[in-house]
């Protein structure tokens, strides 16, 4: 459980549309501040000051990501920090030299952007770029995204390449999916899927469903697996008809039945459990690919090396977003070809951020995407 420590709270944000001519930026704001393992506190903190080339964004919606939850659960990062990086909101201040954006623009903000010139960028491994590893969005303290607060300072290199202006037809909720969809698209691209292939996605939380939808979009036959039948029902509502209730049957055996005992051409492990790595490898056909998507905590696991050598299976990993996919990714989210907002099951005001984080960390069968929305008038809630 998170330690609850309430300090003075700012009044609720009055208007969801955040009309620029009426915005007065206060000196303080409310934020959910991380202090260590399972310790997040709702506090009043200074609104961050911006410098040359930077912008200040008033947060409307910020999705809760599993990576932030893991950092909170393990206490892996120094404190204090303000997490939250699936951020959409409106520009309320712009520093000298900002080009292409104005006060009042509705935007989505990436928190990582690579330099584009280093060894890793030249090899298209952007998440390993030293500049990419620097977080370029903050609500104060050590930069950590900052979306679990009312205002976020966006640094100059992010403003230049990592801020996306939203058309009037795109909601803030929709825009908050741009970053997570990009990470999923990156994994799908790394698998080099072919239209006649069968893909097994283990785990049908929000990320698992996004991965499944993108795999289906690539023309493959998709099989989804989860312990919760409620999540498989949601997957079916998106047209993902081939499902395996892992609480009742073995996904590996089911995939073998569906592929004439060959195995899946590709397997994506979309949940963090290391105990599922071996079954994921077992479910792949000889010469198949296995993608680890949720294994972000360093640990040791046992695998069968002959599955890699003799059976020629390929073990892959994918982490974070790719700047090379940004244009395609944004176009997909804006088009509403896939309505990702249907994955949102819970919306919380900022003053209930601790409840939101608790629910996201311990989801029930019917809870999917949880978002925090500082930019909505919750006065009647």
C-alpha cells in the first residue's frame, strides 16, 4: 500500500478546455511526489520555471504506465521525484526562442528524445542513446516525466522534436496513448511479422491488447492469452476472437493445437512475470521469435539454451519508444482507426492520484487503463 500524506491542496482546475487568454499560472501546484519504495505523497510543490526554448504545459490527462509503477514498488530510483510520462495538455507559457508552438496549443509530450548522432542513434538503438536516457520533462525535482502534477516543464530538446500538436478532432485522452502505442509499434516492427504468421500475445492488459491489435493490423492470426476472462472479453470487443483462458487451459498446448503442433511464429510476453519466459519460448515454433516486452527489472532466469541454438529460436527485447516511428504512430492514433480510449476504465482527479496508483498497481479483472486527469473540473465528484 502507498503511504498517504496529504498537504495543502490547490483548488480544482476550473475548465477542461484551458482557455489560454484566461490562464494565470500559479506559483504552486498539487503533485503526487515519490519518496521511495511504496511511498507516494500528495503535496503542494512549486510550479517549475521554464527557460529559453522551453514550454510549460498544464496537464489534462496522464496515463499510468507499468514502468512507473515498478519504480514505485521497488524504490529503484532516488527521491523525491514526480513520475508520469503519458502526458497530454495545453501550453500555458513559452520561453524565448520557442518556434512552432504558441500559448493555447493543445499538445502531447514525449519525455525521451535521442540526439540522432551518437553511435546508438546511428545504429537505430535509440533507447540506449545517452541523451535519450536523460528525461526532458519535469514537474520539479529530478526529471521523471512529471505528468502526475498540474504543470510540466518541457525542456528545449524535447520541444524541438518531442512535442506533438493536437488537431481539434483529437481528445487529450486519445493523445495520451501516443507514447505507449509507439512503444508497442516498435516491438511489432522488431518482430518483422508476415501476414500468414500466427502470433501469441501472453497478457491482455492495456499493453497486451495494444500489441495484439497492432499484430492483427500487420495481417497476422492473433491468439491472446490471459488469466482473467473479463480481459479476454475486452479483447474480443476489439475483434481479437482467438483467446485462451490461461486459468483453465495451457496457452502452449492451445497454440500447438492451432498450428498443427508447429508453435507460434512469434510470441510476445506482455506481462512482467519471469516464470512465463520459459512457456513463451516453448510456445514458439522452431525458428520462431520471442519478444520480451515487460521485463524491465534486472534479474536472473533459467532458459533452455538449446531452444536458442538447436531450435534456432530468437529471443528479442524492446524497450521504450522509437523516434523513427513517431510520424506513423501519431497518424494512427489521430486517425482513430483503433479507438484506444476504449481501454480506459478508470479516470481519477489529481487529488485522488494515490487511489489511482494503487488500482493501477493492483488491477482487478475488469480494470484496464487508469488515467489521472488534473485538467478536468472534478468539483462535483
